[in-house]
């Protein structure tokens, strides 16, 4: 290497070093500027404290309470946080990071939670005023007089959450085993049981200490303009306990168009797998199946251009059974839940198992009967 090449190499190294030093200096300047801002510094401190609190809560919950039954640290954290979940029964709030994962699994496991509106509440119940009609409107010019319009008809819907529970169990030896993932196990067990109970209640719950199912409401053939609030319109197949032999797909088309057009965007079919097995065989006038499989993984199956949700809690095709529902469930049905899951540890009742009694307050009701239609397998 001659002197010119050596000088060029040294100059290149110096330029690279200068660039790196400048980048570090710029980052330090930006960090100092951020820390100098009162709001930025405060936000950073709050986020840091929140993260530290969440980590401590999770460690006290899993490392001490779940595996060892020691609630000393957990009790101190919850009392300090003024948690309303702390009580003398030994129940404690599940850390937010775990509770959030349970919520995510519930959406995946519960087909109806994924399509209904879900609201978290802080109070003991949820009330909502619904306009069921009566308000008039009209067109006027800039200086035209405005005559008084009729008063809207409001109905109050009150949803009182009941208590949803799961009762998972593990042996103390499994809890003591370092290879046992208590966090994942608890999330899976609780989410699965919550999903089973919740889906059944949304369809057929009686509303007593649980959601009121949409099939429990009064069913009538009256249209939206003449039906009483809180009643659900159904269409009949014209055959008791079966689809009509001739053009059975026509009743599904009638069902779709019985729903107002503003609710069809976002509408879905809901039925169980045995009913879907019948519907999948239907063809149109050209001999094409009216059912279409999802084009890719994660895409829903389609029926007459609308997604199909399989829910095994829907009734089978039988006499007078409303076995198929079609509607915009996000507009039709609201599920409310008190924020936070609680867990009570019970090592005594079912030895050698340790039971973990998890609870969450959940309620639900139909809030818009016009956004939902049913297909009943009846003669009329």
C-alpha cells in the first residue's frame, strides 16, 4: 500500500468516526430535550411506574399467590392501589397483562363475542336509551319557519351483569414444578370455560344472573313498522321442521332481504354445524352452490355473500326451531362486563388439587331488534 492509499484509508476512517460520534451526540441531545419537557418527563415517569407496578403485581400473583398460596405481597399491592377487587374471601384481581390475554382468547374461542358489541363498565349495571321511532324531520329553506316535530319514543335498556366463573384445578406438585407454566395454563383454562358459558348465554340465556339470549325474546312475524319494541321478527320456512323441498335457498334470500339495507353491511349468518351441513348443499338456478369457502386462511366462509359463523349453541333444525339467525350483531346485541377478572385460591376443598375459582361479571341483552332476523322451521 503506497502513501496515497494509506492517507485515503485514514481519511475514510476519520469521516466514519466523525459521523458516528455526531449521531451519538444528536441522540443525546434529543434525549436531553425530551427529559427537559415537563409533560414528556412526567409521562415517562408515569409509564415507568406503571410498568414496574404491573411487573410487581404479576410476580406477586404468579410467583407467590398461584404457586405458593402466599398472598402477602399481593395483598399489599392491591391495598396500595385501592383495588375494589380485594376482599376477605381471598379473591384477588388478575394482573392486567394476563386479563388482557384472557380477553384476546375469548374473542378467538367465543364465536359470538367476536361479532357482538362488547363494553366494559365500572358501575354495577349498564343503562342505555334507545330511540324506537317517532321523531319527524323535513326540508326547509334558509329563512323558512320550522314547525315543531313529534317527540321521539325512547326506551330504556338496563343490563345487570351476572357472575361468570371458571374453576380450574392443578396439583400442588405441578405448581411447584418449575417447568409448569402457571400463567399460560391459567389463561387457557379460564378463557375456554368463560367462552363456553358465555356463548350459550348469548343464544339462550334466561337473563337471570347471566346475559339474556337473543332467542329468548318474543318472536313474531310482525315487520319492523308494526312490531313492539323488544320482539324479534322471524320468517317461516313454510314446512314444519324442515326446509321446503322446492327451491330451499329462496327462504334464505327472503331472510337476507327482511333485514333493512343499513344493517346488511356487517351482517352475518349464525347457525350450528349440522344446519350448515344442510345449507351447504343448496344450489342456485344455474346449479352453483350458494355457499363459498373462505378464499384464504382466516377468511370467513360466505353464504349469499355474507359471512357464516358456526355456533353450536344454536338449535338444530326441528319443529318450530329458530335454527338460523341473520343480522348485524354489533348493532343488535351488547355484551357488558365489569373490568377485571378475580381469582380465589382454594387448596382445601379438592385435595390433592388446588382449585382456582375465577370470576367475572358479564351481562348482555338485545338492544336493537331491527338489526336481527330469525328463520323458524315452522309451517307458519
